[in-house]
C-alpha cells in the first residue's frame, strides 16, 4: 500500500477493514513455550471486539480511560485496540516502574481499568489503591498466585474476554455503531513522557496523529505489507507504538511478540525481522556483545575481523549504490568471511532497514554497524510528534545528522536554534496540563526544546536547550556530543558531563560491567563485584585511555579533563534514570555533589 493513499480510517476502523479484506492473513505471532503461535487479522479484530465489550461490561464508558501495565505481548494490543472499538482511550505504564510511579500515572490519567501482566504488577496497583479514586477494576493476564484477591476488584483477562464475547453475541452491532461515529480527531492514546526533569506529562495522540505517523514511517523507511518486526521496546513508548501498532495496522504487516524482554537476542535470531528499531542503549549492548565475542574468539578469527573492519570502515557511510566496484567487491568478500555470521549473531541479516532513535547515539557506534553492513539510519522524534519527525533514508545517511523532515510535516529553526515542527503528527496537547500545552504548542508549531543546525536540508541535533552548558570561560558546549563520543568506547556505559560555570569539563563515568569484567578476566585481574572492579587501578587506567581516545575527537574546550568512576550502576529505583534509561541529571549531580566538587578541588 502506498503511503499517499492510506484510507481515511481510524486505527480500529482500519483493523476491521483488514479483518474483512485479508481475514486469514497473519497479523501477529506470539511466542509461548518456544512455539510461535499465529493470530490472523480476523482473530485480531474479533478478540479486540470481545475485549472492548468486556471493558464495557466492567463499566467503562465511551471516552473512558484504560491503562496497561505489562511487557509487550498479544494482550497489550488486544487491550489497546479493544478499548478503541468501544471509543475508549489507552494509557501505557512502564512495567519497570515502581509502585509510586505507577500510582502517579494511573491517578493523573484517571484510568478506570488497568490491565496488569501478572501478580507482581497487580500488587503495585493494589499497594496504591487508596490513591486511585477513579480505578474500578484490575484485569490480570497471568493469574498465577492471585487466589484470595478481591473478586469484585480483580478479574482475569480470560474472564474479561469471555464476558465480552457473550455481550457481543447479545449486541452484535455495538462495535459498528461506535466505529461509525468515531472520527480522526478523537483521542486514541495517551503516552506519558519519561519525566527526566519533572513529573511525566500525558501526551494525547489522536487518530489523525496516528494515521499521519503511519504515512510518515512508510514513506521515510520504505515499509511494505511484507515488513516484519519484533516488538520488544516498551509499548508505552511512542517509538514501539509506531512500529507495533500504528504502521502495521495500516499496512497489514506482521509483528512478533517474543517470550520475554530477557529473550530478545534469541527471538531476534529466530524472527530475523526486516525492520528493527533500537534505542542507543540497545545498539551499545549489541556492540559490546560483538566486541566480547571477538575477544573470546582470539587468534586468526580476531585478526580476520580486524582486517575486514579496517577494510570496509572507510566507505561504511556510503549508500551501497554509491560504492565503487572495488568497494562493492571488498564488502562482499568481508561479508562472506566475517560480517554475515555477525549479522546472524545479532539477528539482523534480513533487515532492510534498522533505526536508532529516542536519544543521541555515538557516531562510533553508528559507523560500526554500518561497516558490518547493517542498514542503520538515524531518526529523530518525540512523544509529541507521534513518532518520527525527522529521519535519514537509505540513500542519504550523512554522519551525525538525523536527516530531513517527514513527508507530512514542516520543520524550521526558531529562537536560540530550537527545532520547531508543524503538521498532522503533532499531538493534541497534554492531559490536564493547559500550561504545559500552551508552552509546547504556539501558533500551531511544536517547540521541541531541542537545539539543531541544518545544512543542505539535513538536520543535526546539538542538544536539549535546557542542557547546553556555559563554562566559566563563556563557551557554549553540548554535553550530549561529549557524552556520546566517550560512550563510543565498549568499556563505558554511561557518561554524565559536568561543566556549567566550571573552568573545565569533567565527567561521572559508569563502566560497562560485562565488557570490563571480560577484559579483567583476560588480564587475570581479581575482582568480586561492580565496586571492586571499578576501584581497581588497572581499570581506571583502562578508562583513562578510553577517555583520552575520545578527547582526541573533541575540540580542546570540550575535552574531559577529570573523571570519577561510579562504584554502582545508575538505577531506576534510586531515581537516577527514568524507565527509558534516560539519566536524571539533576538527581545524579545532587547525589554525587561531593565527588563532583572533588574533581575541581585539586
């Protein structure tokens, strides 16, 4: 289907059309106990209708709110599309969130029903039950351990579907009636921002936003009905929403749900999807995994990899069609000898397009995967743009850029270099927060808060406007640029740059425990845990060398002069990172104020 002629249908209306036109086509595969179980478009729509009727039986009105607190699985999208079939709105909640964060989102969103994956998630809700005056029911997918829970409050997902099925048989025209009056301006989804600088805000996305994002993704990434995708990033994040729900429903393409977030690597190898989205941390982990594998291989295999990488790196950024005959032949040889097996190892050999987005990424990591032949493009988007707003194409992948605007949006640069976006993908506003909405949306332009520059139609993200550092010498620096250069090292997982009103730049460094521990084992360095490893002088020397290598790529004023090695990993439960693993800079800098001052007292 061409992006330009997508039907003017809402998401549930489109699901109904798919069920009518290709009823036996495979929409979803869910892996359970090692077996990939298919779900047809007919089953997808009918089960969503059952779930929607089930919500209505629990007292959910048209326009009401339901929340989902679960890892990605079939029941997640059944709940979302089911809510849509009865005119309700879905809110996603991060399954890694502690009880207090779950309570905040449920309370602020005024969710009447929450769908929980299991007892662990249900307990978070029950712990905060007194703070949730709007909550009426908890629906649980996996009911193991739920005996004795209050029956008037807790119901199984299986029972929800059964009740809904009976109600649908009694009133078979109810869903068609709702869909008949559903409009593109109706709110479909609320996605809460990460809350890296304050309380999360509920961004309201309309069906018009969702359709516009599907058009943008199809056009920018060249997706088709044959595209396959493994859904593993949280569905309460807009990035996975456009990959798992928005685009596949409009295209009629297939998605796959693995057994668990812990089996992603294995599931990737089995599915070998044609499309893959990874946030920078995923690409960093895959990079470290390959690096460790090469360390373990040693001998001629390590030398062969080093030769292949050195050979292909100089033309890695070129599109395949722009390479000379010699470069094409060299890559083909390296692919057959080395890269093919590494692509198989990470499950991306059949990927026609791979994306990195949601946060800045080290150019070193991008170049690494492009050298291996992974068709990696950088995209930029936000919750408030319903997904992608800017993106590279396979034909134009300029290092450091995030490409050009999507087909149905405009971009321009406002005051202080801020990126402004206008178009159908721009969200409807923040729920119950008129002040924040008025600040973000001015004269139809979304003020993103990101500083950019633009050359030849290609945009480059400098940093968040609020994160720009002004040194004591008056120099404006981008902490993200420095941090991502340093994080190009496989031994460094996190880098938090300090420098506001300071004489020079310093940093808090968190090592990549897996990679550094493997290095230490090879060097026969004894350690017992994360802390003892970081406190070893040889490890400090290793990191010092990695930072020196990063500094050689940075301007003199941006170079990290001193650093402190963190003796523990940054943790969501300690309020140091968000559910999406974005660093809460203010919290971290406050917590490590003493260590930071020590970096400037010598």
